[in-house]
C-alpha cells in the first residue's frame, strides 16, 4: 500500500540523508588520520621512528585534542559563536513570521539558554575524559620507556661482567698451568738431587722444595677460591637479569590494562557523540503509539505534555535525548 508524501516531507528526508553522508565522509577522514597516528606510535615503540619521547608526547596531546574538538563540532555545531547566533536569528525570523507573542519568545530564549548550558557541560566532560586518557597513555609510555632503558643498561652491565669474568678465569687457568709446570720441574730437580748429593744435603733440599710446593699449592687454592667467587657473581648476574625480565612482563601486563581502560573511554566518547536523529512514523503530524510515548508525563484526557515547553498535545515526536516534544519544539531541535 503506497503512502502519500508531501514535497516538504521528501525534502526533509533528502536533507537528512545529505547530512548523514557528509558526516560519514568526515568521520572516515578522521579515522584515517587516527590510524596514521597509531602507526607512528607503533614505529616509535619498535625504535623505527627517529623522534624523542617529549616530541611524540606533545604530538599525541595535540592530535587527541584536535580529534575531540572535531567530534564535538560534528555533534554540537552550536558550540561556536557563529552557530549560536545563527540559531538565534532563525528563531527570531520564525517568531516574527508566525506572529508569536512576547511570552512565547521568552520561552524560546529560555530553552536556548538551557541547551547552551547543556552543551557547555558536555564540552567540559569531553575535556575531562580527554585529559584522563592522555594521563593514562603518558604514564603507560613512561613506564615502558623506563623499563626498556633499565633492561638495556642491565644487559650491557651483564655483558661487561661476563667478559671480565671470562678474562679473569682464563688468566687464572694460565697461572695454574704455570704453577703446575713449575711444580713438575721442581719434582724433577728433586729426583736429580737424590742421585747427586748425599743424604743430608738431600734432606735439606727436599725440605726447601716442600716449602716451595706448599706455597705453590696455597696460591693454587687461592686462585680456585677467586674462581669460585667469580662464578657466584656470574650466577647472581643471571638471577638479576631474570628478575628484570619478570619486571618487564609485569609492566607489559600494566600496559594491556591501560589499553583496556582507554578502550572503555573511547566507547564512552562514541556513546556521547552518537547520531541523534529524530524518529517518527509515516504521517505528519501523528499520534504516538504506546512504545513511543515512554517517558511522557501523564495528564488528563489521555494526552501528553512536551518535555520542554510543557504544552499538552496529542501530536508528538520522538528525540532520544529529550524523549517526546511538541511540534514547535521538535521544529526548533531540527532547525526548521
């Protein structure tokens, strides 16, 4: 069954469709720009972006503020002075052409003031949300930057200590070999002396050689103790590296949690700036169904009162953030 439509209805729908298409294009451009910013952050984290931490932080702050302002402008264009003046001029012309009385003009001015106050409050909440998101992001990046710097320093110290330990062990091994060779030579000398000298001289020489051997063995034991100490230091360094890696894992878990919080804030922002198009049935004006009059104040004779001007009427239109409005208030909201 075909439904007759007036020229005004068709023009209104076409106008709304053009607004949605324009909004879609602007949001697509904004999303592309955001993707470029996130890619640059990823490049910096992977050390492929030649930019300092402070420069990247300021860059992210400026971009985030710019995106919030663009979203606020898309949803609340009346935030600018020019937008407020334009709405005021349209209401004044409409009032003159329709012959509204002074009392009606006063109500319109009061309604505009309420809308502006709501807009300012929403802008304040947006700024607060943006600031919190920036603080969380800055804290997360700072912690990850400090953790990486700590890990690099620790790794460098570990490599230096390992090299020094290996050099010391090699040096001690060389000394042990030299002492072992010296001991063998002295033992050979003892064997020669046993054959060449008498028993007394042999005993004296043997005593002297034993003393030298004891001193040599003492040096060997001292070198072994030093080697053991260096080995323990190496094990302690390995344990320190392991603890550092555990701290990195904890910081990475903290970063994931921060990302989750940021996603929640993004969802809140999207909810605030979601499309607020009015819904109504096919005919104009119409009498609302039970599903659409939810939130209306009850009055006598089965009618409902407008949420803004409190006018009692059977004809009402639905706007999500204001519930039901009369025809006049609904036109004001649409800028007709």
